[in-house]
C-alpha cells in the first residue's frame, strides 16, 4: 500500500513514491517579501508524464528567480501557468537541484531509477518544430525555465523534470555543492562560449560585473579555465579578496565611480560630459588592472540599467557585451555611435542548452570549476535565504538548501541512508 508521506530525510525504498510530500509553497495571497511568501505545506507528489522524471531531491540551489517567484513580479508565475492550462493554484519554486531519479515515464530511456543526478533548468517540447529542425532549443518557442515558468521546482521532497534535464552528478561532490552551481555556471558558460566569433579565447580580457555573486564567480572561473584575463567589478574589500581567490586577474571597485547609471540626452552636454569622464576613468582602471591598454573583448553584463552605458563604451572594437539579466533595471540606454562605429555586439543570452550544461558539469567533475558554495540552509529556511538575496545581504558565491540530505558533506544516496541509520 502506498505510503501517504515520508518525513524530510526519511529515505523510502528506491522507487517507492508516496502520495504527498513536504514543499516550500508560494500562493498568490502571499506574494511579497520572500520571508513571508514561502511556507512549508503538504502537497501532492506530481504526476509523471511519459517523458517525465521524478527526482528525490537531496539539495536545492538558491537563485534570484526564487525571489521573483515570491514577489509575484515582474511576472505572476501562477497566473502565467494558469493561462497555459496548468491547474495548480500554488507554485513550488527552485531551479537548481541534485538528487536521485526515483521514477520515470514510460518513454524515458536516457536515465534510470537510482541514477544520481544534477538538474538543469531548461525545459522544452521535444516535438517543437524548431527543435525537430535541429536548432538550439534555448531559442525554441516552447522553451521554459523549470521551477520558475513551470511548477514543481526543487524546494520540495520530490521534483518533476524532463529526462534531458538530468546530468550525472559528479560523484565526489557533495549533494549541496552539486545543487548550487548549475543555473549560474551554465548561464556564464553560454555567455562566454556560446556566441562565436565572440567566444572567449586565450588572452582575452573579460570584464565581469557583480563578480562576487553567483553568476560572477562562475564567469571568473570559466574565463580563467579558457586562458582569459577576467577582471572583477565589485563593491567592497571583502568581495575583492574573494574574487582574487577564485582567479580574477584583478578587481575594480565600482564605488570609486559616480557616473554609473542610465544615460540622459546627449544634448545635455554637462551630464553627458560627466558620463564620458567617468567612463574613461573606468576604462583606464581596467587597463591598470591588466597592465596594458587593451579593452575587454567580452563584457559579462547582468546589472543592466546602471552599467550598460559604461559596458558598451569600454568594450573593445569588435567585442561583445553579453547580457543575461537586468538586476538594476530593465531600461537599457547606450550611445549607439560606439556600437555601430566600433562594430561592437550587444548579445542577449538566456541560460544554456543540454550540451552547455553537460560541459560545465564536466568542469566541476574535473575540479576546474568550484561551485563556490558559501552557505547552506535547511528547507524550512527557504524564505530566509531568498530574503537575504532580496535585501542584498547574501554571502559571496552561492547558497544551497538541504532537502532530503539532512547533513552536509554527504555524496551518495548510500551515505545519506547510512546517516539515517538505514532505510526507514
């Protein structure tokens, strides 16, 4: 007879699926600050479709889309799913996880029950004509981000994913570290390697904004592995030391510069002159860090509104500003003359495809990329961890949440079971 529910960390027999599970749940009437929006509830274990995989979650990663889910802004994730015909009136967020394949749909052939996996967050319809034609699935009309644009994310005992999202977990890496890196690292990997001819090359100077955060710490390491010279932009001495410790060639403290922000009218000569002076000083600081008068071949952008004008100004002729977010605002301004006359590239980039997620996991498995895990929480602290991120009080690097792995440092299902004293 099917068990109703298992307690957190209580490990069922492999493949035994209960009727319900514990999850950190967001509801529309709680939209707001993450500390209030997330609540532990008992919800049904999701039903498995023919191409789906049910994963027993060992640990989950914390990302900013979990803040957006809690706020209900800029997108009401529940209403957006409702318009697509999904019936749940709640949202289980979380777009990074490590865990164990617990059940598979009848058409799944690439993973098996018992496989230990990390999950990437890109989903799509395999029958989408764009994908059938062999094109990049990240540009397919059906592409969605699991745990943000879809339900049944990682902040629960079980999560529902598509089979292609499952990548073999690096066996030597603990569950919590394995859960922390994927979204940020694969995003950074695509930004640096996914846009030829502007893919990163040995010797390339690379400018990384917000370098002590999740995306930034991955971009620094991936650029360094490629033989590039990553220069970190931060706002504090503690962040300086951190970025240097993970491979930055040098650091620029953005607090030295007062020109950052959206551009006004070029006709306002005083304001535009102030911007140009500040942007040139910023560029000179970049030269000083790398020891030569060479501009960044690639600029890793995600602040957006406050930094895009400077990014486009300092980017090298023929170089690329590649952007994946707008954490300071979504209205980008720039002086177009520097874009067309210097033949620069402004490229949008959104997460990664299967091959890029596999490539970045290979770097982790080989010890070339650290997950940069800085703090670990319990599942009941999901709201608190996201509130720290919302308030910009989170630590450098990445954060993770222990779900069914109830102790740090465990690397396999066997170790987790032994830590519990055997099967329950």
